[in-house]
């Protein structure tokens, strides 16, 4: 006689995790098999909504909550649970990205809590501007924070993103106080974020935090340019080329010289 293993329902999983089953959120998209959004193989959940308007954003369609697909906690928990065994065997987990996950802090917190109940490693990918929206419970259920610091000069940051830099730096210091592991991400854009003195200042800041496990220097690309055009948005970086191998090497060296680990 075959042994039949009955899995708990999504609703019961949500209840067991102590989450509100009536909670809903808006999702831009999902990806299974992500290999750069945390350790191992990841289930990456891209939430809709973002306060930043980064000039190099490759998903401008994720800026607005209205563009997201509405899902319930049982629905998304069931989807995550279906991959849980595979993700654990692959040494991975779940990463909540965006958009910006902290635009929907209650939903993000509930997903993290449910994922921890499933025994998964958890991460959030955030620009940190809305770090004050992340309460202690949300951060306690986050094993890792992928922190995107777009620039280290206040004026340049505002020109690039449309928002102030200081909230992100305050969030970075809070994560350091909590000893929360951080992977720092920096997108290198020629003519925009390639000022070596400013990068050196960022590297020095990151080194003082004590919780930055590694730095990812990411080369600028234009793969999302067509989305800007499709949305009727003015893409300002149409003539900008990706950084050269030497530029990438130089910038990686700046972080390395400050004692930081590179990916």
C-alpha cells in the first residue's frame, strides 16, 4: 500500500506561522532559480511599488502598486511552500525584492514570517529609503539584507533617485547596530556613479559598519530601456555605455582596499 503524505493547506500554514490569512499584497512578478539574490538558489518575489525613480531602473513598471497582481497570504504561501524542499536542498531560500519591499511592510513581514516557519533562509532587497517602515519583527525574520546604496553624495543621490540619501544611511547604521548581515550593492554607471572619491567614501562608510559581509559591484546595463519607452517615460541613459572591465576592476579594488569582501 502506497504511503500518502498529506501536506498542510496553505491556510493552515499561514495560521501556524501566526500570520493574518486575510492580508493581501501586490506582486510584480516571481522568479525561481535566482542565483545572485542571496546564498544558494532563491525564490525571488518582486513586489510592486517603489518610492525611488532611479534613472537606470530596469523595471519602471514596478513603481506603481496598481500595476501589481493582488494576492492573498494563503496564495503566496502555497506557492513558496511548493518550492521549499527544493530550495532547502539547494542551500537557498526566499528573497523579497521589488520595486521596493518596504512599500508593503506588513505584507513583506508576513511573507518573511511564513518563510521562516517553512524553514527557509530569508532576505530582503531594499534601497533602504523606507527603512523606518521595517519594524524589529520584520528584521528579525530577515536573515540577510541586500542593501542598494545608489551613490554616496547627497546631491548626486537625489538627482539619480529623486529622494534623499540620509534615510538609507540611517537604515544602514541601524542594521549595523542589530548586527544584521548585509550584502552591499552598488551599480556602476559611467558618467553618473563612477566618481572614485565618492566611491572611496562609500567604501570607508561600509567598512566602519562591521556587518557588511560582501559587496556586489554591478555593471550598468540597458536591458530595461524598452520598458521606459513602452511606458512613455523619458529614458535619460540611452547613450550611456556599460562600464569597461578596467572601471569595474578599479571600483572593486576601492572596496577591497577597505577590507571588504567582493562577490
